[in-house]
C-alpha cells in the first residue's frame, strides 16, 4: 500500500489543483457547483490544466529524479526555470497563476541565490499546495527538516512551518492507514470556513472536506466548491485524501482529464522509483 498511497498523494494534488482552478477567486456561493473537470474561464484554458501548485510540486520531483538525491539549491533553481521559462507548466513556456510571495521569492533565488525567502507576515499556502514530494523525500531520508527547508524557499514563516508540521502529521497517519481526527469535523457549517489562501485556513478547509465525506470523489467536490483559493484547497485535499484512499480511489476519468496525463504519470512513477517505493506483489 505504501506506493499506492504515495501515488495517490501526488496525483491527488494534481487532480485537485486542476479541478479547482476554474472557480478560484470566486466567493463561496458565487460560482456554478462543479462536479467534473471544466474549462477555466480565469485563464481561458480547457479542462484539466494544472496551475502553479502542481508545477512547483513537479519541480521538486524533477530535481530529485535528475540529481538522484535531495538538493535544495537545485530545487530552488528548478523553481527559477519554471518561473522564467514555464518549465513543467501546463501552458508551454509560461508560468501562470503565481502568487506575489512566491514570485518575489523565486526571483530572489534567481538574483541572489537565497534559499530562505519571505518574512513572517507571508503566511500564504504556497508551501502546502506543493507539499507532497518534499514530504515523501523527508520521509524517505528520515529528515524532518527537509519540509521546512523546501517551505522556506518561498515562505520563511514560523506559522507556515507549523502548518507544514500539522500537514505532515496528517499524512503520517494516512500513510499508516489510520484516518486522521485532526481538523474540523463535518458538523462545522461550511460558511464558517476561510478560503482566502491563508496557509492555516487552507489546511483546515481541506480537512473539513475530508472529514465531512467518505470518498475521494465526494470530498474533492466539497473542497473545490468552497470557492476562494479553490485550486489550492483542492490540491491540499487531494494530498490528504489521495494518501488515505490510495491512487485507485481517484476516479480514472479525472486522472485522464489532466493535460498530457500519461506524461505526468511517467514523471510520478519515475519519482516513486527514485524513492525506491516498491509495488506490493
């Protein structure tokens, strides 16, 4: 189950991102209720295009595959290549949907080589939207500091580091097959959730969707239809639920709706191979 859960974590991120992108920036009740991949009017894109959430996660995977090891500086430089050249973007040659904190931090990596960027007030969800690959590397190497180091590339905040720790604890439970009890339960009215893009509230919104449903499909629909920063809420939910339910629980039609899904899947499989995660026989 370990590889299936890890693959579910990675693909859950990508599917959740692409699913939620079309209704990001909307109010909670100010958008059509979506239940399938739809075109994205925000960026005038067909269904299934991923955003910065998945691109940055792919950059972490790509670095680990190429280097054959964890290399923080190379991860940072791969972020630079994404920002400047659209590397691993769903739009050829163009990075898009990039938050100001992330943009400025990646620019700092490019200009000064700094591997710690941002400040305490920058508490956006840029670290947790791309979290899965770094978490899996840290777990493989037995080095918890890695999740903070990758986070600090763009969001050097104690609050964000604490959110990363909470997120890692949830994924630890799910990798072990234990359903987490962390986060708000199904009794919390959805209207009380904050969907603004704050790291703390994004994790809470994703956990609310997970704790309020009993399947990946129902949970992702609940998560992205919260609106607001819907792509990142979807990406965080996808990591949580994909780990618990496993890759096989993600609807195949959603996986195959992702642009060049077979190329994406090959990247995911190469990353899992590099981590030496074995398929159960």
